[in-house]
C-alpha cells in the first residue's frame, strides 16, 4: 500500500494513495497485521483461504518494529527496509503491535507470537499503571495532570483481543478489564450528559479548552468497546447505560444537522474548538459509529439504533469510497466533499475500514440467521 512518490512523478487525485515518500508507519503496520490476520482466520474457517501475507508482515514487525530489543518501544515510522525513523512517546504503536502478534498466534499456533503479545501487553500495563517514564515523556511542572480516554479505551480493546477464544488470557486480564471500564466511565461528566476526552486524575472535569474537548467518534468507539465488555460480564444495566450515554447522546450532539456527517471535535460549552480540523468529517468516526449502532441493535433490537446505523451508513457509502479507483478517502470538509485526496497516510491505513466492514457483515449475518 505504500508507494514512493517523487516530485517528478505527480499522482492524479483520483489515484492518490500514500504520500509518505518511502517510509512505513509502524503503528499502521501493526493495525494492518491485526486486521489482515483476523480476516485470514475467518477465511480459513470458512474455506476461503486466499493468502498468507499477514505472517510475512508479522515477521517484519518482529524483526524491525522494536526499536532496540530488549527495550519494548516500537517505532511509529520505519523506512521501507525496516530502519526506525520516529518513535512516539505514547503506548499506541505498542498496542497495535500486541494486536498483530496475538492475531498471528491465534492464526498460526506459533507460540513465539503469543510470547511477543503477552510480553508487550505486560509492558504497556506497567507504563500505564506503575511507571510511565519508559515512554520518554518529559515530566514538566506546568503540564496539567489529566487522564485521556484513549488510554483505557485502548487497553480495554486489548483485553478483549487477547481474551478471545483464550480462557487463560481472559482470567489473566480480568481485573484490568474492570479497571479500564471504570476509567472510561469517569469521562461521562456533567450529570451524565456528555463524554469528555480528558478528565482529572480523580475523575472530575478540568478547566479550559482541554477539559471541554469532545470527540464524538472516540465516544462511539469507546461505546462499543464497553458494550462488548458488558456483554461478556452479562451486565444488562451496563449495556443499557453504555448505549444511551456513549452512543446515542454523543451521536446526536456530534451529528451535523445541516450537512450530515459526524464532526471530528466539539467544545462542551459550544465555543469554537481549538483543533483546526474540528468540523471535518473523517473516515474512522463513521466506521466506528456503524459498528456501535449495529452492535447495539443486535443486542437490544431497538429500531432506533438500526435507523441510526442506516443514517450513518448512507452518509458514509455515498461520500468516502472512491467508486472509480477503489479504496476510501479519509478526510472530507464540512460539506462532505473530499478535502484530501490521498487514500493512506501516517494515520489512515488498513484498519478502521476493514474492521468496520468485517464486523458489520458478521453482525448482519447473525441477525439474518436469527430472523
């Protein structure tokens, strides 16, 4: 998917793919590995096996993603031949590496991949819950002490990933799953009326634009992570709470009633968000919204959730896919027109779209069988 593009060889807007010279995104490669192997496992189980490329991608990650083994940090950007270019001071490249290794373990049965997944998972937990200094983030005296919803969201997704079809891993990370769910729930603020992206360490709203920041797509994605957790816990009250507070409410506040689509960022007090791209319509919030509402409908049979799924799907499939050249655009302007013509970049890769399509297809199949 990565293509080198020089100034002397312009790419037509309709065929634009990844404008990253010859570098590869390690975070995205991990996402690709997870998604591709998951799809491959499904293909094998249904007799539709077509390729084993994901294992080659996994071997590439093992050889090159870890910046300086035995250190656990993973590169965010690599050269095409695997040399590290950039390392982020977050947990996210490592999280997607863990996903890829776990899926490879489940697809191949090779214990090397499971060891890699568990070792990295335990390192991530240490960074998050014990000591973050290994991430390399400077401890600045003036920096606000906040909890971002992205961290427990990502960990809860990993708990779900590693625990699928593996009772031992489910037991190992059961306490972590409960901790993650409680950490996410504390982002529900103002008497349960909205989800804030950042809160204080004690779970209260923080002052300023950082505290007022909302990301509707993130709330919806957290919603279906939490819904899967509630399903596993057989907790109907939590299911109902999550669907209302992390799906329906964020969607109605984040939907652009004039032009359609989900805003990228919002301000809880209706001030102008500080993010320059706040009113753009991105591929991934719409992908996550479709998963959330279809999953919610499959659990409740509430027709309102099915209507919301159809509303998002209609907007999404009318605007994001390039019907002539294939793949999806990632970035639309407020009016829903293509703003950036490339199909891939440091943040848009082979993850949200195939995960959405695969999960929605599986949910729809189950609904059809049940009916």
